[in-house]
C-alpha cells in the first residue's frame, strides 16, 4: 500500500482526483479494513482538500456496498480527520456518510451514536432536497426516542422530561417533519413517523392520545424495536382518564381476539362492564402490560375507574365507606371524586359536613330538571287561578277591550 500511495502522490495534480478515486474503487472489490484505513488517512492528511473531496465523495456514493464493520470504522475515521480541517468543503459527502453510519447504528441498536450523527446533519439539512430533509427528521426523532435514556425512563414530571436532551431533540425534529407528512410516499418512513407520534404522546403522559395512535399501528405492526404495539395500546388505554373516547377504546380491546389471549384481558373485561377493580390479582394482571415508566400512574388510573364504577352502583355513600370499598385512604378518595365531578366525568355532590357523596346519573339529572319545571308551571297556574277568583284577570281583560274600542273609534 505504501508504494501505491507514493506513486499516486507523485502524479500531476490534475490527474490525482481520477487516479485516487479509481484506486478506491479497486479496493472495494475485496475490501480490507487496514488498507482502507491507511488509504483514507493518507489522502486526507497528505493531499489537498480538493483531491481529498473527490475520494470522500466516492466513498459517500458507494459506502453501502462495504461490509457493515468497515463502513463504521472508515466512516468514523473520515469524519474525525475531515473535522480537523474545519472546512465546509466536505459538508455534502459527510452528510451522506453520517446518514449511512446512522443506519448501521440503527441496525445494531446503538441509537445514541446514530442520533449524535444525525444531529450534525441538521446543520446542513437546508441544503438537501425536501424528502431527504423529511427522512432526516423522522430518523432523528426515532433514534432519539429509542435511546436508553428514554427507553429506561421511570416516573418523571413534564418539566423534568423537557430537560432531557434526547426528548427535546426528538420533539423538535418531529415538529419539523409533521408539516410534510402528506408528502411522504415511502410507507415505511410514514409508519416510523406515526410510531414517533405515539411515543411522544406516551412520554408526554397524554395517554389517551397515545392509545389512539398505538392501536391502529398494532394491527399492522406487532413490534417496534422490541416494544409490543398492542401492549403499548393497552397500557396507555388503561392509564387514560375516564372519558367517552377511552370507553370506546376499552370496548375495542374487549372485543379484540388478540387481547382475549392475554392475561390482562380479565381486567379489561371488568372495566368494560364497569365493575370494580380492587384485588391484588387485578393490579398484577394490569402490570403485565406495563413498563416501569407506566407504574407510577397505575394506582390513580385504578382509583378513577373505581370511583366511576361506584357512581353507577350507589346513589349515595359516605366518604369513609367509599375509601373502605376502594381500599384507599378516605381523603384520597374524596379528593379524586371531587376532581372527577369538577371535570364533568361523573355527576354528583360532596357534603363535607355530613361526610357524604351523592351521585347522580344523566337520567336522574334530567328527571330532577323535569320536576323543577313542573313545579314552576304548577305555581304559575296557581297564581293565575287566584287572580281570576279575585276578578283581576276579568277586569284587566275588560279594561283592555274598552281601550281597544276607543282606539277603533
């Protein structure tokens, strides 16, 4: 290799780009890592940037035909050595090389390394074609969301989540990709964007939105980077606050033949039937569909469901009795019930003096409204009858008739 490089170095400057490029293509026929390492190190450090650019551009165009490990090693070497030059001359070929390397890191599930490379490509993304930009945004979103930092995430507040660099990067990249969603013709890329959308909703703890995005995906994509999409749909549905939309998802899961084969189906069926979920076994079955990230939200989700179910079972109940029924502290039960009433999830009132909760369903509320209207009408009719007996209605009628006669004359 030394003699080949010396001969190439001694060539006339005008001949070097073609000869170096040809030598590189010859080496790709039976690629050897050490020879390629020596070759590129020599070209970048000993030749002019213009000559080096031609060879690096050739690498960028044919990199995918090289064995995976050689792609990684040579790609890293070229990036490191050209960065020392601090020149934007290499921006275009380096963009492609980083893209190829990121694909390799995605295959080996080294998402942090892939995301770091794609973040560098953001700096020159404005120079790329629109669809190349979209691909970059989607891939960066996906790799950032699948980093260990986020995949092993446990309970965390929204403020703390926004401080995580990878989540912030994912959000920003997703925002840039979303407006171009309608222009994506690549089905695989579009699916990856939908997956990212669901993941961001899940990490943001908007579980209803996440569930509505995961469930359609689960029908066509059983697994995403080791994550079961159906279990993700189930866990987010179970953690979503009570609502009509959640009830529809619960109904869909209850009738889904795939779900019926899972241990958690027993609990989904109980929720569908508005039964109380209070046993340790029920909680354990729900945990089978959860990741560590979901666990801190499970207790409250169970409590909310049980309060809604209790509102259908009882017209009224003491706060202490409700706490005992749901196996939680009475103060906690009262506080959560008050929130559900304020949010309009259930109808009812709480008497703190009497320590009593009065539940009402929609039909009861309407019946009470009807009774109030009937009483009002009855009262008005009573007043009318009294006035008539006193002769006030007749006199008023005659007086009015007299005035009308005078007006006609």
